[in-house]
């Protein structure tokens, strides 16, 4: 079975070890929100940059590759690639983790607009936003398994 969380099996393991509330997504996200800040940052950092090196050298997880392709991130023009690269670098410099967005709920233009807009946020807002976006990614992955 495909992992729901990028390179972070501890989330599912902790959810499996805890009493269930009858809602798998809620159980998983309760683990994420109860995790230490360091664990939350590790979870965020486990995600690949959008249209980044992992997409080029094909080291994305199957789920991430499919999700990025659904938003057209596997078919960028050279100018689009340069803009993604510049925004990824600026975002990582500012927040020390990759930009996270549920790409299946938007498109290239929406992703670029969100990247530009979210660069103005403070770090705490971006951590909360990244965790919420991871929650959306996991919700859709759970739906795919249903």
C-alpha cells in the first residue's frame, strides 16, 4: 500500500497504536497536530519541492509524481521552470522548508500565485498552512484508497 505521508511512516504507526475515532483522516491529523514542532517540521521537510530536482531525476514517490503531473508540473516551459525554481529557493530561504500545496486542488497558475502570496506570511502561519495542505493531500490519498 502506498504511504499516505511522504517518507513519514511514524504518523500512520502512531495513529494505528491509538484508539480510533472512527475517522481515519481525523486520527492521522490528530497525530500530526500532537507531534512535536521538530517532528512537524521533519514531516514538512519530507515533501519534495514542486517541479524541483526530485521531479527531474525521478526520485519522487509515485504518489507525488502523479499529483505533480495532475497539475501539469511535469510539462513546464523553460520560463515556468525558472519561476518555480526561483520561488522554491526564495521560499526555502525564508522558511527553511519546502512550499507545500495540495496540487490536485489547483493548477500551475494557482500554485505560482500561492507561492508568491505565501512568501509574505510569517513562519508560524506557513507551518500551519503546510500542515493543513498535507492534511488535504492525505485526505485525497485516502479517498483514492477507498
